[in-house]
């Protein structure tokens, strides 16, 4: 026979009532938050999947923002490049007209004035900014104005004129992540877009007997090339060609001197690594330590689009129609061909970004649906369960009022 105290039924009933009320409060909280998991212990597997899905959706959203931002910049840059191409088309028309030799020097001087104005507009387009204020053609120096017009004396000009255009931007580009471990450049390098011909740098020093004396390095177009003591000129050439830079190194068969030539139209950037003097010893650089400061004996050919326009302007002012129809026109054609290739690259970038945006537009809703299946509460089922709890709680209270033992107060009159 089991002894039951007078408080046992009361305490037991209160315990179960509190549990029912706690379950009702938990269900009400889930419905108000519309989430079925309050803590990981409610469903450990679903909680783990929810964390992974939320992280993945966050990354996809960031990729989508990067894609849209990069696409807008690429589209704007493409527009400025097309305007530059239109300017170069007009410059070419003036070059073809001036090369006929049927105009007076006064006529060609008037053409030169128009070319000079087109040059100023071309520099302005090269310094174009995006909607965020960053320069579009500054490479990885987006806050630096990429092109600076150098003023000086030009034959036939009545005042100071643009005699050169320096590129101050970077050779690389900041990149935006558009998918897992997949990146796209956000800026274009102006010394590639606004370049005319493949640059060629030929040393004037005999390098056939040259050997590297100490550990040193070269930096060519941002690629660092390590050199070891005893490396011959052939070893140096092989390392340059295997570096991945868009440069072809060779040995001049007549002078046995080092020759560097770009594989496409862009400005070659070269410098000796810290403490090294290899390029200076080979007669490529002057040894001043300034990048691309060529030695006086080095022969450098291949210039920018601005150089081509300046050459046309100066030749028209002098009335040199032979130079206009020969070297200058060939340089302009090369620059327009390069601009066309860069435009094709920009268009391909925009197309890739369009496809990435479409993929993300499908992927984000799909993953969000999986997340909702793990995380969201089924409101119909939740309301039904809550009503059942409410009925059970009401019944428990009614039963408690009838079953719980009477106290002394019940007999007081």
C-alpha cells in the first residue's frame, strides 16, 4: 500500500500544468517568429543544415552584388571605349585626307588643330570615372588619374601644346568574386586599352658573355622573376619567356643584345628587383631605379594611341604628307585594331557577367527554398497543435478544480 501525502496531487498537477504552459509559450514564440527551431537541441540536424544554407545564401547574395556592380562598371567602360573608337575613326579620316598631298600647308594646319582638340577629348575619355568616382582605366590605382598630358613646345603651335601623355595608373586590377573562387577584374588598365603597337625594347650592349653574379630578380609587367648566380643570358631569356608575362625575350642575332617584345599592344613595365642591377647591366635600363627608365643606348619602339595622334598633329602642321600616309597612319590603324580587341574583351566580360547574373537569379531562390524547408514553421500545423494544447490545458484546469483535495476553508461557513 502506497502512502500519498495531501500535497502530492496538488504538486503533481501544478508540474504538468507548468509543462503544458511552457510548451504553449514555445509554440506561440515559434509562430510569432515563423521559425520552427528555437535552439539547436530542437532539431540538431536541421539546425546544422540551416546554418550552412544561411551562409551559402549570404555568399550568393554577395556574389550577386559583385556581379551587378562589375557589370555596370564594364558597361560604362565599354561606352567610353566606343566613344574613343569614334574619335580615332575621325582621326583616321583626317590622316587619310592629309596624306593625299593635295592640300596646302594652311589646310593641313587647320586639320592639325582639329586633331589637337580630338587629342584633348581622347585624354578626357581616358580619365573617365565610374559612378562611384573611381577611374575606369587606372588599373589597380583606381583613385589615381591615369593619364596626364605633358605640356611643352610643339613646332607650328602658337602656344604650349600637349607633347606627350604619361600613364600613372596601375598594371593590375582589383578583382570581384562572382562565384566560389572565381574572380573578374573590376578595372581596365589604360596602358593596354589606349596603346597602339606592340612595344619593343632592344639593348645596345653585348650580352653573350653575361652571367648573373648574385641572387636577384626582375619585375616585368608585375611578374617577379627570380635569378640565381651563374644564370647566363640564355637562362634569363628562358625564365622571362616562362614567367607568364605577355613578353617575348630573345637575343639579337647580330649584336647579341637582349630584346624584349610585347606579345600584344601594351606598355611594357620593367624594373630590377630590390638590390638587383641585371637589366641595367644588360643595357635595358639606365640604373636609376625608376621603372621603365631606359638606358640611353636602348632602342624603344611602339607607342600609345596618344603618341599616334600627337605624331599625326605634328606631321600635319609640318605638311609632311608622306609621314602621315606611312608611319603615322600605320600606327593609327594598329591602335584602332587594339581598341577593337579591347572592346571585344569588354563585351565578353559583360556577357559572362550576364550569364553569372542569370545563374545567381536561379540559384538564390532554390537555396532559399531549401532553407525555408528546414527553418520555417508550418503555420497550419502549428495552429492546429497550439489549439490542441489549449484544449488540453483548459481540460486540465477544469479537472484540477474538481479533483484536487478540499482544504479547511471549504468547510468554513
